[in-house]
């Protein structure tokens, strides 16, 4: 849901910059506004879309630690969900479950 907020804010800022640029008759200032707004939108959009992924993996840290500590015998629901998400989302070559659990435990 947070990524949609970022996209919404970026969209509203795009509309507002066009309004400000329309009030100016100077083409240099309009071009400067566009060259400033487009990189901002690209960075804001990609940041908003990628920042929601770690939130899901953060909740699986305890289950990942249990998986590591039990040598793969204990598979918690949160870790299982993160593992399935990883397998469905990312292309091969994939990490093993042990490597994924270690990555989650180390990163989050």
C-alpha cells in the first residue's frame, strides 16, 4: 500500500509541475522543469515499488533463524511464504532454502 502512496504523490507532483510550467512562457524554464521532474519521478517510482518487498521478508526473520537453527526441520509459515514468493518472483538460478534463510537473517 505504501508504494501506491509514493506513486500517487509522484503523480500529483507531475500535475503540479505542469501547472507551474504552463504559467511560464520561457521555454528554457519549462525545459529545466521537465529535466528536473523526470529524474525525480523515476527515482521516486522505483524506490516506492522496491521498498515494499523487504517488509514481507522482515516478518520472516524469526522463522528463518528457526530454519537455520534446526538445519531445515522447522519451516515457519512466514518463512514458507517468503520462500514461495522468492521462487515465483525471481528467475533461475535460485538460492537454496538454507541460503535464502541466511540471507533473510543477515539482511533484515
